[in-house]
């Protein structure tokens, strides 16, 4: 490894994104503050949204394509009596209604969206159709048919606010869930319409807002303080089982060889992904169990420590 790469900052940073900026704006700030171009993130937040943005710095940026779909937790404000083309408060208002249902009716409607449900992605999203982002088509005034997708809402708690049109939703859901679409669908079920007025992501990939840092806070820190905030890459894969490998087999795996399970006395099913670690427990690669002629073996699919 070159001296430059060896000294490059590396790890996971949990940023509390502020309102009014894109996720890409945050990435650019982190590039400047950490002095590296290799910065990515694990899931976009719209400019309206705030909260947890998991940022990958240095070699950690290589991990994004290997992350498993994870659940997320959000706190949103549902505003009833409105519909918009973007399904949130920033869009063009399409309809208004003064027929606002009571709290019990809202509770009942929200309960119907808990569980495994189908959701049609909004036009104002980064999903692509025939190579073009839906949001770009929407800005051109075009609407295309979208296929409903399977999502899971594990739980949803609803609470009234001081404003009779506004309700706070605490949502625990699967990755790929659009909260503004959830708000619009709840409003449609109630017959009065609904939009998302505010959104805060409270947790993503096991990283919570309580352990996040704002860009303003990062700006005031020294380089060493910022470095200390970077969590190990391994935390991105904390839900996967760890396999500690003897030095002989570790060297083979680093050179691209498969390590047969019968040799290291493991018995993971084919397709299982594992954290590969040295005998002392230092994470160095993401591995996957594959079937070979001589049996199942663990193959390093991405090295994070060269």
C-alpha cells in the first residue's frame, strides 16, 4: 500500500444532516474537512429531510455496494388536508381540504399501513426508468407508470400535535420505503389528502442520531478530533458472523484463494456473508460462502485491509 493510502482517513462517520442541503453537499463538505476525494454515503436524504446520513470515508467508500438492506427509523410530520405533486410540503399544491378527521380515525388509518405492504415509488425520486431518473422526468412535467414495490413497516406510532392538521409519525421500516409516499397514502385513505411536512431519520444501519455530529460541529474540530469520530469499517457489517482465520489461511484468502470450511471447522450455509478477521480479531475482509467441487468454502469478496 502506498504511503498516501496508508495515511488516508478511513472509517464511518455518522452525520446529522441539516435541512436545505443535499446529501451530495454533505459529501463535498466531508471531502474538504477530511482531505480525501474518496467519500460516499449509504442512503440519500432529500433537502427537506434532516438526521442520520451514514458517510463512508476513504477505503470505507468501497463498502457501499456490499451493504445489506437494512431497516431505518424516521420521525415525520404528516400534514392532512393537502396533496402535492412531490408528496411533501415543498411541491406544488394540487388540492386542499378542510375536512380533517379526528385522532382516532388517523390512528386507525395508520395501523392499516403496518406490516408487509405494496408502495408505488413517487415521481420525485432518484429511481431510474429507461436510464432516466424519475425526478428529472417529473421536472419535465412527465409522469410514467411505476411498479409497486414490496416494503415492510415494522411499526408506526402516531401522536397529535398542537396543530389539528399535523401528526407526528415514528416509523420503523425496511430500506426502500418512501415516507412521503406513506404520508400521501395515509391522507388518501382518510379522504382528505396528506403530505410530509418534516422528516428526520433517526437511525440507519444500526447508526443512531444520538451518536451523530453536525457539519458545523465538524468545522470547529481539529484534524485529530475529526479522525477520532471515524468508526471502524467493520461496524457496517456488525450483523454478520465473524470468522477468525489462522495466519496460513489468512494469507491464502488475501491472495484470492477460497478457504474450505472443513479446513477451518466452520459450517455456514452457501450464500452466507461473514466478517473475515485475523486470529487476533482484526477485521480485514468481507467474505462469502460459495460451493466448489471439493465442498463449501469462504471466499474474500472485498479486502478492506491490504
